[in-house]
């Protein structure tokens, strides 16, 4: 017997709905009770909140589509002004009606929207049932005109039509409520998925060529590694798809069977630990990740694939970062040695010999002035670079990205001084993208 029951909908439809929204049966059951039957007036506005990836958007879309309820679904981030938002709602309402042709309807304010909304729902298809307007990422409504949010909450009253507005958001209602007050919506909370819920949901996507128990054991291992650092269902689904082929390798090669959990774990453990460095980051595609897994020189080792080694920067920003690294880790007295064509031999003085055993990479980066950075930049770039505002803005961008840090700029008479904060592996990866051998220009590696 299905958990979902409602006299207005066939049992087969409710059973299908239940299979599509696992671990959210109680929330769907509550929504069905609020919605009532098609022709009945529902609650004017519903406020649904919960953390990211708790199923709010998916459940609402699945519920409305499975029950074939007339609805409008709008993302408030995509339609970020009140005019765009209101016009998109009217456009989608036209597509719900078979008798009306979809066309652009200009709507400058909410008064026009109320009038045009009445016209849109006057068609035979929408006249005798509740129309649902779902506003996803509804926190963006707070950035619009002050009357938009209170008006949406009272849209049923303003239009005198059978309409329910549903707000989906990640923040609580107390952060929405206007100072002047407004109609209070019915609030519904979507809790985070527990580890048992995630296990059940992720295990449903097992490939047909493997048994359900085999895939469930893989998901159990995956959650054991990632659950403490990531509880985002979408990210976990992404990780499950990416790493499953590596988990299956011993079975494919005939070195183990599906029940050899210990061998399977030993094979995938280093790959899962490496994948933890790129949780939530998508600097490389799924195909690149799989290729990196298959190109390993030795079992159990992975090439560096952290987000920092694959950061994308503009062309001259890469050279600026390389120049900054050289300025931070090379003594200023060695600049002539590296960047002048006819520099002659560099003679090591007593002070240089004294500090020869002390590596700059062990001490850490040292600050350097802006003019030294630009001088090194002009030396390592093949073509002449003019000191334009574009170059200076890229330096600011590198500081914003925390690849450079500004130090000691309290005195207005002194120019800004910077330090490069990236690692050697990072800068080598960046240098490779522009075919620059940075090791030849580092004093520590002479």
C-alpha cells in the first residue's frame, strides 16, 4: 500500500509519485493535503525552506508535473527584475492554455500584472482549477520593489482567482518578513537528507550490468568517505558517477568478484581521498577526471588535479603571476642574472655563500615592489607589454583571487608591495600552459 493517499488522484498516479520522490513522502503528503482537490481554493501562499540540495525544487516540479496541475515555475535569479519576472509568469500562463497563443505581454507594474493575470486565467482550461505559481530562489524578491513580495503573498485576494503562490528558498521566513508587515504564508520545512536517505537515493541509480547489492556497497563506501565533508545530494551523485568505473576495475580485470569488498576498497581508497580535494569544484570535466584516473603511472597514485592547479586565468595574468612568484622567491640581486642577456657571470659574495643553504622556498615568499614586478613581466613576455590600466586591473584581480597579497601599504608615500601566495606546484602548472620553464629562473634550483 502506498504511503500517499488522496481521494482526488488515482492510486497508480500516487504510487508513481511516491517512487519519484524517495525520502520525501511526509512533505509530499503535507502538500497534497494543503492543495486539496483541483477545483478547491488552496492556501493563498506557501513558504517552503530548507538547505541547498534538500529536494525543494525537485519535489515541487515532480509533484506538479506528475499530477498534471497547471503551474508556472520561475527562477528569480534568472528573472532578476520585477518586470522580467511578471512578464515571464504571464508568458508561461499563456502556454498552459491551449486556446491562447504565446506572445510577449509588456507588464510594467503589479497593477498591470493583476489585470493581465485575470485575462490569462479566464480560459476554459484554467478556470475551474487552482493555478500554482512557484518562485524558486525567492530570496531575490527582497532585492526588488518593496510591494512585490507582499503582493505575491496576497495574489489570491488581489485577483479574486483560484491561485496559490509557492516560494522556495534556503533562508527562514523571519528574514523575509517586511517591517511594515504582510500576509503570513503557510511555512513548510524540508530537512536535510540523513545518511540513510542518501544511501537509499543514490543506490537507486545502479547500472543494470551490476547487482543492486554491489552498487549499494559502493555507495556505502562513498558516503563513508565524503559524508562528513559533503552532504549535497547533487555533488554526491556527481562523485558516485565519476568514481564507479575505478571501483569496478578489479572486477573487470578478473582480480576480484563483487563480494571482495576489501580488495575493492584498497583499489579505490587513494582515488576517493584525492577526489576530496575537488569536492564542489568543477575546474575539470568528468571526462578529464576519468582520463587522469586511467593515465596513472603507478597504482594508487594520482596526478595532481586540485582546483588550484587548473585555475583559468587570462594570458597576461598568468605571466603576472609567474613574475610575482619569481619576485617573491628570487633575491633582488639575481634579477640581472636571469633577465639580462649580457649579464656576465654572477659572483657569489660571502653573504650569498652564507645563505646559500637556506632555501627561499623554506623561508617563504618575500614582499616586492610593483616596479620590480613589472620589470620582470616585461622581461619574460616575448612581445612588448604597455603598462596600461588593463595590466593594473589584472594585478588587482590576482589580489582578489588571493593569488597575490598586498602588504605594507599603510604609508601613502611608498608604492604598494605584494607577496605571491601560491605553491610551487601551482605556478609550475600555470607556467606549463604558456610554455614557460619557470625552474630555469628560480635561484633555489641553480
